């Protein structure tokens, strides 16, 4: 239920109170009905303060607008409702901005890509190298999803380290970007390795410097493998400039991201881990919208390649 998300921060609040927007008996009766309906429909805790504000004309014929505020102490959130002129119905009212395509709000300039640069479907994943859920999603994307869709998709990672709970995620993002500045393949190999070896990198959780040292060694090993200029790389690693990562995080905040992984498939937002079959459904829909034919599901493809059974 969409409206319920607004009440999650209020689950510990105490007493439902409905302020009166008018002084007449009819006004008070309407307010009581609003209280009962909002409380029961959205399953509010019994102690949430609910205040109906002043009723004003709305742009919808036959309806007025009334703000409903949920509060307790200094914390509050206000949500608009439409109420019919005859006081018989209320409607949750929320405007959503569709003036811009979501993908136009994501800056992918200079980011490493995997897949076909000309692909009609772009998958942007806001990722945290230390996040265990990101590790699971990364292993779903690579190799499974990537293998299935071949050159029909393009995958791009953006940084969104949860720095409050993941002590080495920022350092990993910076090291990865230092590699990406010189070699895309080195970046992706770093992403593959760190997602698959989070526990090894973490080691003793109290020794952050050792975690940073492990990440730096991984980065230097990949630099040698991919013939990266080590002088420039080490200067970048030593600087540990957070500005690019912070910019990506700020961008994610504006898009409403509050957890990792969060992906956008041609603008469709996916929060958290998604089973592979459901992710394929979303990618297939995006391909069809772009006028392309999705590939057969892996099981169907394998069955089609299997030799026919001899007749009994």
C-alpha cells in the first residue's frame, strides 16, 4: 500500500488526535470520520497524532483539499487528501513529477560500461562494494543476466557507499575509480573481486587500516595485470579524493535512493535484491518498449538445444 511508507518513521509514536478544522458539529463529525478512515485504511499505530488542517478549494471538480499532518513532538509529515463536497469520500492526493525522464537525471559520463554501448536498454546500478546484498545482486548480473542478454544491454555502476555502516566502502569506491580512470577492464575486475571476497577484505572488523591495505593491494595487482600507469594510480589512491563518490551519492539521494543495491532499468527503479526471473521480466519489458525482441529464458534456450528424445 503506497501511502503506508510515509508512516514508517512514526511507528513508535503514541495517541491518535484529530484536530478540528471547523467549530460546527458537522465539521467535528467529518473530522471523526476522516480519523477513523485514515487510521483503519493505513493501519496506523494507535498512538499516532493526526491533525486535519484547513480545508481549501482544489483543482479537482467536486473536491476540496485538506492537509493531514502526522506528528509527535518535533517530527511530522503532511500529506494532502481530497475530500468530496458532500463529505462522503476522501482520496489520497500526491503529484508525481514526470517532466523529466529519470535516466536524464543520472550522470553516466565517464563511468565504466559493460555491454553494448549502443544498446537500447541501460541498467544503472547504485552500488556499495561492502554491501552483502550488492554482492548477491552483482553475482546475479554477472555472469547470469549479462550472459543471457549479450549485446542487448549496457550496465553501468554508480557509487553509493553506505559510509555509516560500511567502513571500507568509500575507500573501495575511490580505488575502483582510480582504476577506471585508466582502464575499464581493470575496474570491472576490481568490482568482480571485491563483491566476491567481501569477508576476506573485511577480516578483523576493528582494523580499518588493514582493510584499506588489502584494497590497495588488490588495486595495485590489477594495475600490473592491465598495464595501468602505476605512478598515476598510486597518486590517485594516496589522495583518496571523495568528491566524485560524494557527487554520485548526492545524485542518488535526489533520486530517492536510501539503500543498496538500487537499480534503474531504462528509468524503472528497483530497490534491493530481485530474483533473476523478476529482473529478466523487467529487462524484457524494457526491450519490447524499445522495439526489440528479448532472448529466450535460459531454461527455455537449454531445452531448445537439447537433443530430442527417441520415440518410445
